[in-house]
């Protein structure tokens, strides 16, 4: 039997301001070190491996201040509101 129901995924509190600041800091560090931020962030989000994020300027610790799913939620919200 195939289940045709869509599973709902709901997130908690609005933490978009914190997510935006985290992403600003991490993006700046990745760019300054010459990395492609898209490639590095995709690697991090898919694998959960923090070594995709540089330690430069504490970026690895910064990105770990928030769970990956929470960051992704905020990134997707930002993208969707821009369409």
C-alpha cells in the first residue's frame, strides 16, 4: 500500500535575524579565503561535516551556532520571498 499523504514539516520560532548574521559572517570568511561559498555550503548542508566551512575568523564555530535545518529553513524563506 502506498501512502499518498504529504508529511508536514514545521519549524519553531523565527530566528531569521540570527540566521542572516551567521550567513553573512560565514560567507565573508569563505570569500576572503577564496572558496566558492555555494560549493562549500552545499557540502556542509548535505553532509553535516563542518570541515566544509573554513576556520578562518571562526566561521566554522559561527555556522554551528544554529542547526543546519534551521539555517536551511531561513535560506529557503529568503529565496522564496524574493521570487
